[in-house]
């Protein structure tokens, strides 16, 4: 069996909620910085976030990893629980994620 080291880029587009729209950028950056820390603990690198052009969603964050889609979904669930425990508002209850794989 040949083992391939694949690198994935997960590009998640998220619609804004009332909480997102009413939150100052400082608090949203705190949320994303905590997400970045949490991602590193699980083998995911949140490389940037911001407002996208060309899609209907209001926010996008980009993550890279050699972890599989299954592991990405597990991490997103773990982050959702950690964000709730940290008392962050539910900024992004859903997302559309595009996955790009380099080999």
C-alpha cells in the first residue's frame, strides 16, 4: 500500500448571525485567535479569516492540514463545544466548506 502525504486546504464560508453583525471586530478576532489555538492542538492551522468576495456568506476562514476530512469535522465539533464553554456567542452556526487537496 502506497502512503501519500496529502495537504488539504479547508475554505469555510459562514453566513453572519445577529451576534456576528453586532460584535465589534476585536471580539471576533479574539474568537478566531482562540479557534487558531484550538486548531493547532488538533493538527489544523487556521491561516487567516476575513470577509470574502464572490460568495453570499459574510465571513470566511481558511485552514490547512494533512488531516483528513473526518478529522476536520471532528475538530470543528470539538471547537464548537470549546467555544460554547468559553461563552462565545454562536457566531457561525453553519458553514459551506470547499476542500482543496494538493498531492
